C-alpha cells in the first residue's frame, strides 16, 4: 500500500518536471454547468469518499495527467442535463466532476485528458455515432463545451459519457492510462511534441456513484 502511494506521487512529480524540462517519456497517474447543473444534479451534492484500489486515485487528491493537474470531486448518474446535454433514447448520463488545470506552458486540447481517462468498463458506457467512447467535457460554471485549456487556467470540468439507461450499479472503476511524450515522431511520423496514450493503465480507483432519478 505504501509503495503504491509513493509511486503515484513520483509519477506526478515527473510530470511536473516535464513541464519545465520535457523528458522524452512520462508515466502519469493519474477531478457549473451553472443553472442547468445546479438545478439538475450537482448543486446539492456533497463530495464523496472513494474506495480506491492500491490507493492510486482518490477523491480530492490532485494527480498529474499529462499537462493537466486533475482533482476528482464526484461521480454521478443522471437521466438528463438539459439544455446542455441530452442523451440519445435508451441512454442516460454518467458524469465525473473534476478540477482541471493546465500546468504546462502551452495550450492543450482536452482530448489529451479524455484519452488518458477512458470510459469506465463497468459503467455501461455506450459509444457515440462515431463509435467513440471519449467523454465530452463541459465547464461547470458557464456550461460551454471545453475543447482546449490554456496554460495556468483551471476549470471546474464536467466529463460526460452516455450510459445504458438500464445500468444500475452503485460504483464505477475509473482508470488513468499511461501517456508518453513524443518529442520527435520518428516511427509513425504523425506529429512531433504531443502526448500519446499508450492504452496501458497505471492507476485506478473504485468510486461510489450518486444516482439521481
């Protein structure tokens, strides 16, 4: 248990070092929609405690995910977040509320974050029309969709997945994938200076889900 916690802190430290020094690769560890969300699920919620696996991810504990410092606040499931988000028929919404800050020195697309925080396998997540399961991300305060985060900017973010409406669990397993910094892409020759999701979990936690009818 102690060793795992130390590893988590070391990963976060190496990520912070990258912002200044940019090492070649990096292991990462790893959390309003104003009126709509205040009157729908989030306004009345208290932060919940998480029962974590290996102590890797905890509610209220910052973790470094690529260029972002992420602090998870709560996990909820709701039937709708209209007018901001309305699920397709037969689906509801699984929502993670988190504080997200870009601690780097350049803007980064939120896709870096949603690649590293994949849809929970036990959450009944449904792919969208494009076959993707990446979360959509919204600003808790002004309800706008977040696509990029500038350096030094902190958002209270709402990560939203569409979920099978028959899902009835009381917890989900959130996972953080390892990201690798690609300074120069000599293999795939796609683009240099980017974060690449290795699709390899480095941390996870089991979190209770607040259910709102």
